[in-house]
C-alpha cells in the first residue's frame, strides 16, 4: 500500500502546483485555436487588417462600392490599369514608397499624374478600411502637369469664319465661348436671367455636365461675373429671336437693342 503524502505543495492562490500547469494549459489552448489569421487581425473598431490582399482585390472592392458618376468610375478603372499591370497580384502591404516612386517613373508622361492619383485614391481607401496602416503613394510627389498655352486664333475674324461654317446654334456657342472665356459646361447651363444687360455681364451660376445640372454655391470661386467681348451677344440675339418668342425673351432682346443703340450714338 502506497502512503499518501501528508502535505501537498500549493501556490499563492491555493491551487496545487501539480494541477496548476494542467489548468493553465486547458485555459490557454482554446485561445491558440481561435487566434485569427495574420491577414485578418481584428481591430478595436471591428474592421479587418488585410495586408495580404492583392492590389487587384482592393481595386475590385473599391470600384464595387464607389458611388460616383459612370464617367468618374470609368476614369478610375482606366487609370488604375498601369498600377494593376505592375502590382496587380502583389499584396498591398508589399508596396513601399520606393517601389511606388520607381513605378511612377516608368509610366508614360501623359498618364503619369492620373495613374499615380488613381493608385493613391484606392490605397487611401485601404487605409480608411484598416486593411493597411499607411499609404505609400501619398509620400511620393505627384506634380500636376501644367498645360501649355494655346493660341488657336490670331484675330476675331478667324473665329467668325469658323462660326459661319457651323449650323446656327453651334456657331453661336463658339462665339459665346470665345467671347466670355467660360467653360463649355458653364455655357450649357446658362439662362437668360444670368445675363445682366445693364452691367454687360454674364453671371456664371451653374454648370451642366455628365447629364447633371450643378448649381454653384454662393461662396465657391466658380460663381463669378464675366464681361463678354463686344459683339458676343449679337449672334445669340439672332438665334434666340428666331427660335423663341416668349415675353421675357422679347423684353431682354429689346433692352439689348436699346443699349447697343445708345452705345452706337
């Protein structure tokens, strides 16, 4: 018969030292089995860390939730192609500042700015989603190219010759754009109430682009008064008087006639 020991060593909490290792292992083992994979480490905000997601997966996820006009989505898809060609199947965590800078230098100059901007946009989404901790593309300079000065016409008569070759509305539009210097989408959104005949100003208040009419805010720099070149209104008056006979239009044309007659006198 084996005698039992009179006393058994215990720890500070009263647990038998012989049992304590087994109890600790039983408690810790489930945690080892529940430990998440390295690419899906949970964050305090409940989002997932996904550094091993490929750039192609990131772009697909971003485009799927991108709430923008179809033309804007098409722009993003087109300008992410150079980056996808180079890094598409690589983990996004593998993109470093040095690699992005080297890649940017290889992109044709005509697409360099837009391609870098698109890559920076999708990587910034990965930072917001907590897939990665930092966006390497923001640390690489991406200067916007300056458009060169264009002088298509030397004298106004050359512009008149082009307007004469076009149908009535297009010809008037050409004259109006050249006489005011506004953007085409701003002229598309123009209304008669935007014309200040007394001050001889065109008030830019809105733009029509991508099938949407956008009103400019009162504090935006796009909302402005533009003094048209002399003679800009004459073609428009001829076009409108032939196609519209509303009372307000006739009143505006009469005021314009009186002002031009006063200037001529």
